C-alpha cells in the first residue's frame, strides 16, 4: 500500500476518533443547566413507551421534518393562563427566546415569590419534536438537562431563594439622580444559592463548589467552579462553567399568576475540551395561598450552530428550533422562621438570606 494511502486512512480514523471522544465528553457533562428551578431524582420510575426512531427524508431546502416523540403523559395538566406560557410551553415549534429592545438585564419576579421555598418537582414528560435522531447527546434521552439519569415520574425536593433588591431600571436611575424619592425594589432569584442547592440535590457528576455572580453590576454572567472529583471520588480534573443569560421575558396576570422565560448559554471547560449548550426555562407560577405556589415549568433545549460538528449540521436542518422539551410540575411551600419583635413577641415570618449575607423578612 502506498505511503499516501496509509496516511489518508490514518487521518480519517483520527478524525472519527476525535468526533467520538467529543460526543462521549458531551454526554459525560450531561449538558446540564445549573441556574434555575432544579429537579432532583427519587426512585419513582414508571414504564413508558417510545415510538421507534426512523430516519425521515429532509424537506425541500434541507429542512428537517417534524417527527414528534413523547415519553410520558400529562393528561391533567392545568390550563396555561398567560400569553407567554401559551406561546412557549403550549407550543412544540419553538424558536429561541429573543431579548426585547431596551429590555431589563435581570429577570424580575412577582412579589409573591419573595422568600425561601421548599420545592417538590415532578418530571411529567419529555418531548422530542424532530425525533431522537436530532438529539446529539444520549444524556438528553436517558436523562434531562438537570440530571443524566432523570426519568419521567422522578420526584424530588430542593430549596430556592428569591430576595428583594433595588432594580436597575431607567426609572430608578432618574429617581436617584434627581432625588425624586425612594427607588423601587424588585424580586430576583439568588442564582448563587440556587446553583449550589440544585447541584447538591441532583448529585451531579461535577458538583458546583463556588459561584461568582455580581447581580448589581453584571447580572447576565455567572461563573461556576466545578469539583475536580466526581460524586464517587473519581478524578475529573479542573472544570468550570460560564453561564451567559442572553434573553428574558416576563408577564403578570393579576396579583397571583406570573410567567417568566429566560434563555442561557453555558460554556463548560474541562482541560482543553469545551462544550457549549443552550437552554431556555419557562415557568408559570400560580399563588394558591400566601405560603403555597404551584407551577408548570418547561426546559427547552437548543442545538448550537457550530459549523464544524454534526450538531451544527442538525442546527441548520432544524432551523435553530428547540429539539427537546422537559416539562415539570412544581409545588412550592414557603419556609418560615421565628422572628423576635420589638414588643418582645415572636412571629413566624417569611425570611431569606441575601448574597450580601443580609436577612430580609416580609
């Protein structure tokens, strides 16, 4: 065999091996998003059927056909009330969320979400609009963006915090600069606490050990340091993740219904390997009473437009639309603590510790 032919085969085999290692690395990282309402795993794993995956020819122009496959059923799902939820949780043909012109750089939540909450979440269903052939990672089929082995029916609990801060809005800037009164406060989630809480509850492959998040000056960027040891103490090497919060929208319906949507890009770095993933979390919260909130939440997964990978080709064929949905039912119970009052009495109040180590109570 000629030398040039041998070199050609070596190059081909090397490229194939590199691609395989890249996909295995992506699966190992589980394509997880670490910043929002988290969902841990219990032993509830009901059986479900999945339609057989078959290749379908591309539509004219190279566009992928719709080939919806669903794991699990949600027959008693409550009706979506907000237009934002109807347009994003109620649809299967979903393009990435766009940031409104002059929109806020932080996602502000409804006042009724202030405080610390014990949340129980149940994964109700998984939906693949283009079929399993357009899902680049096995972890998104066998698990979810939250956990590599999460199955339909898994239920778990975790704690999340929402606290009050002075909103960085043009109206508040004018109020402060012109001395027109007291600036308005808004409710935001504690992304640092929630990231660690989610990671620990989920027993993730690389637990979060440290979070850098400047919610006053740069709220759209979160830096995570990941453990160099896996949960079973296997060495993984130095790892970190950079989360870029790219777009957000919110809608309130009266005083007791609120919907939020936020899209993020996560860049996970492990040695010389880099994995980029994009997700969007849409949640419609409904206040049942002062201390109880129920919610419907969806995580939408998007491909990334890397022109030198199989995922980039799939992104072109799906026109950048979501290739997987993970729908959850949430039950949130407000946590309270005893607070001494000036008159010597003790009252049960909703309180939360802020990232600045300040205790806020309602």
